[in-house]
């Protein structure tokens, strides 16, 4: 399998001269500007800088993603014995919710709702399955939904590495799936996602064809794990290239509605790992509003187009036209096209190499990628001043 991410880069590596000749008119802008940042980036993510800023070694956790996926896929899940499910309601926040978002987008033939809030939908009742996912086991919004599901007598399953939800689940006989602890929740993505897959398989909500798809998507992690870490030089390393493209600029991330979870994950990881601001939107919706702003050129914008080989013609045509509009208004564009053959392959690939890109971004920003000071502060103050969890019946 050949890495073909960053269309501009792939061509550039094959033959730099040809690249310049090949990129005429609008495309020349793109090629030139992408290559412009290269040396600078190579310097900033030196071994020394990585040791200095990645103190808790989140890069090491990302290296474990292929193994974490296997760990989850090999473990037998605890689920409920209930066959006539109407809707699947997945509850979680932040890094835990990301695994729920992927399930919702992947299982487009199942009625999946993701709740990132304190309350379950009013319509949810006894024939709707609730799966509460919280890596720490202590997130109050997720605990609140869990407690509502208990009250409504809904079929309920939990996933955590420990915490209050584990204790309560054991006390109340709720099937609980314990995943390994010690990671940042966002770096625990493969554990949470593939455990969710196992739970849904056990309940026949994920059929055997879908399960095969999930297993094969885990191979994308192996593939990218050999291509995105510091030992791979910038010119062959898509994660470094992305970090270098957006460093100190304003990233705008665009992808299709079908991979909204990956688009939003990237935007959120730019903030959470990279400690930087970013904006995102999805096609086709952005063609009906956002696109109008591309009249006045903004030299700080860095547009990243997250394309996939499965984009239908009407979407890939839209990508082509909006790219033209971006370039015509003097903006800088990077196009991405991950390896793989299914929608889930593309989503998993994007999660992996873009998460790692945001770790490089943090290091370039001289920040510790794993640190989440503002989240910790907010959780601590809420706990102290409201103690919402103490009011729940757990
Ligand atoms: C921290 C992170 C956060 C948490 C969120 C919910 O790495 O990713 O977004 O995921 O605060 O906490 P958990 O996942 O423990 O329920």
C-alpha cells in the first residue's frame, strides 16, 4: 500500500521539477506555499524539543494505537440481552464522545443518536439502548444520562477505565466494560471505539460484514504508525507536513458531511493537543454560506481539504470547484486523501495522522500536548461549587 496523502506532496516527492512545471496557474500557489514551510518545521520538531515539551509522552500513547485497537477487539464485551432495540443512544463527552461520533457516522443503517449533554432525549424509553462512554468514569454529563437511563429502565451498558460509573454499574448490575487506564481520554480512542464495536456486535447491532470492516480499519493504524512518528522525515511524514502547514496560521478544516466526525475531531485536537484555534465546516453545507466569504484574500488562512476516495461525484466536484474559489481569492490550500478502501478506513486514518499532527503543532507552539489545564480547572470548580454528581442517584 502506498501513502498517497497530501496530493501536492506526493507529486512533489516524485519529481520536484515536474511539480513546479505541473502546477500551473492556480495550483502553483498551492505547491509553492506548501513547500515553503518545510525546513522550518523539520527544525522545530527536533528530538530535543519533543523530549522537552511532550513530557507525559502522549506520542508514546499514540504509538500504541494499533495495539490498543487489538486489545479492545480481542476482549469479550459485556452487553445486555435485548434483541428488539429501536434506537442506540450513545452518551459521552470530549475524547469519549469521539468514539460515539464515529459509530454514528459509520453505522448509517442503524438509528444511532449521540448525546453530548446532561439529558437523554425525551422520546428515549424502554426499547432504546443507552451506552454511556466515559474514559475516566467521572464525567458529570455522562453520569447524568446514565442515571436517567437507570430511572427510565432502559437497556444500559457502560464503558470506562474505572471511576464512579464502574462502581455504580457493578452495584446496580449494569454490564460494564473496563478498558485500560492511564491514557488521556483522547489518546484512548481505539480502546473506546473498538470496545463500542464489540458491545454492538455482541448485541447483533453490528453484523458480521460490519465487524470485518471494523477489524480491517484497525489495520490502517498499523499502516500509518510506520509513517507519522518523529523518526520519519518531514518529506515523507504527512503529520509533520500538516503541522508545518498550519503552524502559527489560521487553520480552516473542510470535509464532507459523511466524515464530519473526522473534520470535527481534527478541529478539536488542534485546540486540545495543539493549544491553537481552528475553524471547520462541512460540504455540501459550506457551499451555501461559508463559501461567500472567499472574496477577500486572507494571507493567514490555511485551508485543509479532507477528501476521500469514496466521495461521490457530486461531492468531489464540489471540492474541485471550492478549491478553485479558494485559490482564486489567493488562499493557501492543502488537500488530503487518506489510504484505505472503506469509509471507516478513511475516518480511522484521519483520526490517527491528524491527531499526531496536532501533537507536533503543540510542540512547535512550545506547549505540552497532553496538558488540559482549562478542562481540569473547569471540572474542579464545577465539582466544588455545584457538586452536580452528588445529586444523582448512582
Ligand atoms: C481529555 C479529553 C477530554 C475528556 C472529556 C470527558 O483528554 O479528551 O475531552 O474526554 O473531558 O472526560 P471522559 O472522557 O473521562 O468522560
